[in-house]
C-alpha cells in the first residue's frame, strides 16, 4: 500500500492492529511539485519514518514510491536514483526496504471537458488534507489513432504527443505498428 500523508499512515497502523503487519511504501513528494497531493514533504517523511519505526509490529515499511506529472522517462529515472540513497538510509534503520515504485499508467479522458471544468470550479481547499492542492491533470488528445497517431510507440507517430482517450485506443488500427494496431490496443 502506498501511503502519502501522516493521517493515512496513522489509519494504516490502526487498521493493521496487533495481529498483522501491513506492507507499505512511503510516497515521496517530488521536489518540483511542492503542493502536489501525492507524497510526503521532507519534514513529514521523517515523521513517517519515525512512526514506522515505532509501529514495526503493525507496519512493514518496504520502500518508497513517487508520482510525477507526465510520462517522460528521464525524470522518473533521476528521481528513482535519488531515492536509492533513502533506501540505504532506511535499511540502516532496520527497515526491510526492497522497492522503489516509479508510478505510471496510461493517460485517458474519463469525463467530458465541460464536466471536468464544472468539477474544478467546485473545488474547495477544505476538501484536501495536509495543505495539498489540485492544480494539474493529464489532458489527453481527442485525436484518433491513424496517420497522425500520437501513440509514442506507433511507427506512424508524427507528434509524440499525449495519448488518445481510452475508448479510442481499444481496438484501434494503425497499419504500420507491429501487430497492425496501436500499441495499447488489446493484442
């Protein structure tokens, strides 16, 4: 389970109780996203490690995770490399650290643009914990795959731009790709 706030960690410790050990990763806040809703800031990360240390019967802190905006490989590799030092420090404290989760997934549109704007307009800071904010989202293209396919692994890709919405990826065709369709279609 990835934990990214002290109150979440407290709940996880309480849920685990004295009968089992819950395996967790602590999600670290990327330095270029200080108000992201994903991850511990440095001060809270140290407090989380202390709580994990005090709750070893309930919590097995096995590593770190992070969430970056976008899907570029280089920033993920750089931040993962920076977390190796944290892993070594955690091992020195006796934690069984063996993992760094770099996040990821496929971007897709879940709602129409007007619905998304209505959601954003209705946000209130009281809806978020630990001073976090909701500032960014993954905007996806409305272009269909094909001659101007934006799938990065598609041989006909001319833009390297954002992924098309999920509903257009599934079963879409692109005659130049390996299997005759865009790489995220079911094969």
